[in-house]
């Protein structure tokens, strides 16, 4: 034992005693068990089923049954046939993430540093929309943007929209819906990391003659990067796979990949639908890995 | 002699004990395995799935109607007569005809409105029915083509005509022998309806045909069509000069091309399911493809919504009551079918749902219930009108899926 004896008068035989070996407790594993079983049942099993469905013989029907023929052609077909929808999903998801970041960062910044005693009220207001369902919120956008609604009338009056112009059933409406619906997923992680920043660091930057923009760029922004990365991921991933916003606010011209997957399942083309789902998952996974590597925020994972 | 006797059947009480212990053991085993069975079913699928086709031989059902006075009935929302009544200081909704059925027969009906869409409902029951397992419903209501698909897959129980005297007597002549169930062995129509055009008279003049819907400049971006492939493509086929009851792949291609063109032009704003009338009432859409009963109901509060039978022709469909395999109350279900073919009940139902009544004699009964509906051709169409109705060609599973795929490509919905 090289550590100094904690108590005066200690020594002798006591020093020779070995510290007790770390207890090999099963508690840790037992605590893991419910979560592991849950994941096994509701994540691993469906994933295996999905991947194998994507390799079924595409000519199968319910009557003949589906044979697992390792039809990797399903993937080629999926990417071939639905490249437009993939691009569109990534584009809409990307735009929505960008807008959510532009809106969310100042908001989170204000809540963290400027809100004072209103902080928790403002946080509550960010979360409040979650008290109603996703569908209801999107449906209310449908009313707000209605062709005979106030917003459209005003925009027409200002000649921002043409006389027969509309907002509903256009690509901007879809991106707007996505931005709105996933904004809290951006604001909350941003707030969490901004709130952790020690204000004295920013003050120190000022003391060292950094202008406010410089202090923001060199101190605040880098320190809030984990929030930015988490926020963009939490926004982008569901936004790219969403189909409700297109369904309610868009037209067939805005169809995203989620809608295709849904309609293919409905039409009974299980292998094609599964191949599309897996491709979407892999695509997003690859983008996320790449992004995290570039952003270099290890603490996030 | 003794030896033979001992080798004979066990005394009945011992046999009962043995059977009981076996069944208890198997129940215990079943309980411990059931947790794994969910996972197992999922992993099984990893090696492909067997044919989902069943038949009376592979999947037999037991009828417990004699001892269990119960019936689980799944239907579409707002598809049965309702009434708000004061009961114990509270306003509750009751279903008058269904209540009468329960009073008359002593059968307790659990009525659920969980059919929102034919395909969606199909997905809900597909795994169980394909594996000959119960779906906890004794009776559900699906549209012709989906009923046909289930008959082809052998998922339905054959009905006993002896239990259906009212149906035998009063089923409308035009509905007695559809191609897909010529003797009505598996299906009994609940309601029929027309697919046509609805328009908002505040926003546009009369829309008389599908051709106008697809090409009129003033309707650009203000038209919605229905997501049900057969509904929409029937009119696309008619509009391109094909016969929906008998068409070739080429004609299908032409009709689909026409639809694609309308979508690309921005003429079609969206493809809608059950919620299609909202946009029309709110004025986001000037005209849409619509189902007759919905429009009649909407007209009570919005008289400016009009329904038109398109010049191209009449599309008549029925929603059918079906009894799935493994349903344990078939006779009870048949009693309900029979009950609703009593002209008085049929008229009460039709006066509320405003769809076409499949029951002969209901028109006379309607005189007393609501005389204003007696001459409504959308509830009681005349024979001449019905003779102009088109059916959609019966499709085999592979073709149906190909067409659904093609259609989904265009609609994206």
C-alpha cells in the first residue's frame, strides 16, 4: 500500500491488508435486463424481419407466400425508382434543419442568457406544443395556411403571392410544417448546452479584447457545439423520414420517401417497401456517422 | 377376459383427470412460451413466409353462438344510425337500431369503428387470418374488391342461407350475384354507394364530368381525387375510352398516363382518404371525387356542396358484412345480417347514413320515417340508373399488386 494512511496512528499490520476486491455484483446486469429485453423484442427482432423482408422474392404474393431468395435486386430497384424521393427527403429534411437551427439558436441563446426569471416560462412555452398531438398541430397549420385564410389573403394583398397563389399544398408549406414540428428538438439540446457555459469565459474573452462577435465565434459557439450537433441530428433524422407533413400540407409533387414506403406497404409490395426502409436507415446512418466525425464531438456519443 | 378389460377404455373419471393434467401442463408450457412466441414469429419471417391462403379444410371454425350471446362487430366510422339522448343527467350517444337488435335477440354487440381504410384494415388482420388465427372480430364490413380478395384467400366463413331469410327475400336484385361471390355465400351488403364528383358551388360552376375535373383551367390545383385505386382508376379508364369491367394492360397504361399528366400539370392537388370533404367545405378545393352518402350528409350544413353523377358513368360499390375464419359467433352475426334486412330497420339506417339502401321494400318503409328521402335517387336509385353502373374488373393478386404499385407511383399517397 503506497497510499498515505488516512488516520493518524494507523500502520503496522493494517498497512499490509489488501483493499477488498471490487465486488462482482450482478446488479448492473440485472438493471440492464429490462432495457435489453425491450430492445431485443422491439428493435432487433423487427430489424431482422425488415432486413429479411427486403430480400424476399419480389414476385411473391400472399397467396404464394414469400420466399427468401436474397433478392438484392430489390435494393437496386428501390434506389433506381425512388432516387427523386430520396433526394427530396434529404433536401426538405436539410432545409427544415437549417431553418430550425437559425430560429432555434437565438431562441435557446435568449432563454439561457437573457430570459432571467422568465427562463422557465419560456422553456415551458417551447415544450407546450407537445401537449397536443403531432397530427392536430399539423392540421392546424392546414387551417392557418388555407387558401381563404388570413395569412394567404395578406400575402396576396402585399403581392408577395400572386392573385391565385397559395401556400397550402406547396413545397414551402411542407418545409414550414417540418420546421415547426421539429423545432423543439432543436431548441432543447441547444439550450442544455448553452446553459452549461460558464458566463465568466465569455467575460474573459471580452477582457482579452475580443469583440462580441469574436467572443461568440471563438468561445460561445464552440462550447455549444454538442448542442448544435445533437439538435441537428434530432431534427434531421425524423424530418427526413416524415410523411405526415407532406400528406397534410403537400401534394403528390412533394412526395417524400416516407410516403412511398407507406404506400408500398399498403399496396402489398412488402419486399420493395422493406428495401426502401433499410436504404433510408443506412443512408441516414452513414450521413450521421460522417457528420459526427466531422463535427468531432465525442462527448455526444 | 380380465386382461382385455384392463386394456379397454379407462374409467371416465380417470380419463378426465389425465386430460385435465395434460391440458394444465400444456397451458403452463404455453404461458412460458408465449413470451418467446412474439420474438419467434419475427425471426421465423426471416426465412420467408408461407402462403397465406386458407380453405375450409385447413382452417375450421367453431360456432359458440348457442351458448355465447355475444358479437364483435367492426365497422367504418359514422356508418350506423346514432342518437343523442339524455340519460341520467348526461348526454350519451346510442345506436337505436343496434340497441333494438340487442333487445330483440339478447345478443350483446361490441361495436367498434376501427375500419378506416380497406388496405389499412387488411394489414391489421393479415397476419392472423393468413395463419388461421382468430382476429377477435365476428363481423366486419369491407368494400367489394377487398371482400373479393379475402374470399380468394379463403379467409371468410361460408354463411348459412337458412339463417338469412330476410336477405334472401329483400336483397336488391342488382346486388344478388356479383362476379366475386355469385351466390352471396360469403358476403351480405351493408350499404351501397356511388362514387362521383362533389363541388363547392361558392367557388365554381357545375362540374359535369371527370374530363372537366382533369382539364378545366379554373380548377387547376383545386381538385382532389380518392386514394382508393379502383375508385379513381375506374373513372380514368372511362375517361380514356376503356371499359373498367374489361380492359387490357395497354388501356391501363393509357389511363394511368392521363392521371400522371394531370398530376404533373398541377391540376390535382392531392389524393385523399376519408378526410377529403374537409378541404371542399373549407374552400381549399373547388371540386373533388366523392362518395355519395358523405356529400348528402354534408349538404345538411353546407347546401352549397353539390354531388354530380359524372357523365362518364356510374360507379356503384357496396360495403359487405363478412365473417372471418375463427370467429366464434357466426350464427349471431347471421342474425344481425338478417335483422338489418328487415325493411323498417334498413330504412332507419339509410335515413341516417344516407347511402344507397340494398334492401327492397325499404323505400316504402321510408315513407313513414323521412318522406323527404323517398325520392332521393342517391338513396333509392331506380333500375334504369343502376343498369348504367360500371364494375371494376376482378384482378388476381399479382395484377392487383402491380396496379396498386403503378397507382401508388402516381399518387405517392
